[in-house]
C-alpha cells in the first residue's frame, strides 16, 4: 500500500494543521494558555500521523517527525518531546536532515529556558 492510499496519516496530519493554526491565532490574541492547549492537540494529532505512516517515504517520515517534536515543545511538554526525539533518532529510516533538526531540538531542550532553548513559542516546526 502506498502512503497516498493510507488516509489515516493524512487525516491526522490535517487535524494537526488545524490545531496548530488555532494555536497561532490564540498567540496573536495573547491567549498563551489556549495556544499551549491547541499546540498539544496538534502534537497529539501529528504523533498519530507519524504512527500511521507507511514505511515507503523516508522524507515524509522526517518531516512529520520534526513537526511532532516541535509541536510538543511548543505545547510545553519537554519531557515528552525529549522521549519522542530520542526514540525517533534510533530509527534507521530517519533521513539525515530530520536527524539533524531533531538533534538541534534536543540540544535546545537540554539547554533549557534562557540559554537559547526551545521552551517558548519560537519559529520551530509548523
């Protein structure tokens, strides 16, 4: 089955995009708590998309992997983000570009707030 025949990952990814858009709108309105809630919903949907992916597109695996991790960071879930990143980095099918981006996200998490870490609402991910 081709990745394009499997609508489960695409449906979950589209839900993630909707939630991420709602989070961005909440940020514009200054509703940070609501934004965090929507980022978490987006992260959950993107993680579902990741788990539903067929194994025939390493590039797509990389893109969705980075997106899921970045959304968890934006949702202020650093422990969950770190666990996901560490798990993803062990996947031999993960493309090099994604491994590099995930490593950067992981290093930012380990530095923490105030040291260039990715704890806030930066521009990482969707």
